[in-house]
C-alpha cells in the first residue's frame, strides 16, 4: 500500500518535497476537480493510504468536502489557519503534521521561519 497526499498546487507539492524523507505520491488538484477527474482519482487510489492537505481557506474547505464525498476513507491533515496556505506554512509545523500522520520527515535541522 502506497501513501498519497492530495494538495492544491505545485508550490504546496514543492513545500512537502522539501521535508518528506520517504517516497510519497503527491497529487496536485490545481484547486478544483471536475466530476470525471474526481471519479478517476477515487477509483485509482481506493486501496492506498490517501491524505489530503489543502489550504486553510474557503477553497480548501470546498475541495476537502468534494474529495470526502468520493473518498470517505481519506485522512485529513491540516495547517493552522494563521498560516492560511500549505506553501507558506513553516517547515517545522509541516514536519510535525506529517510525523503525527506517520510520515518520515528529514531530521536535519530545518530553517526557522
């Protein structure tokens, strides 16, 4: 079983790749998914560990709801509302969020932000 993280955009993906220390497929939705795309995503990853980490805003909440309807076994990861976007969340906080979800993260000293 492989791990998958669904994010909104390319900068979110790049941010996670900075700290992940294991192979993880990161899927960018680019903010929205059409019905057909959503159905394909749900059927493609029904047997994998699928996580969703999106921005703490209205668009992120809408995407979470949309994904949850098709993939009710999703694991939800959250950034703090004060950071708003995954791409601007400090690496230290993202590392904590990912570690709590049993992802391996780089243990080298992360830059303070």
